[in-house]
C-alpha cells in the first residue's frame, strides 16, 4: 500500500522519476533510429555494388558464349587453330 500512497502523493518525486525514465527511453530510441537509418543507407550502397558486379559477370559470360558460338562451323567442330 505504500507504493499506492507514493503514486498519489503531491510531492512530485514520482513525477520526476517517471519523467527521467521517459526521457531516457526517448534518447535510446533516437540513438537506435539513427544507427538503423545509417545501416539502411550503407546496405543500399552495398546492394547496388553487388548488383553491378553480378550484371558485369553475367555480361562477361554472355560475351564468352557468343564468341564460342561464332567460332563453330556447320559440323559443330571448332574452327580455331592452336
């Protein structure tokens, strides 16, 4: 019952403690939001670079395949000379 009496008291002690807890929670949430936004921004750049690398690798493979096709003759044997 002392806890209930403390909550209903007019001294302001509980109000100050609750205010400090709320301020701390807001500060922690702001810091977490900053790091979340920073990580999202960094991951976006990393994803873009990975996509470019994949596209370049696929283009290289396609070029190699086209060059291999162009070196075939009608019978299906390669016409390249060693």
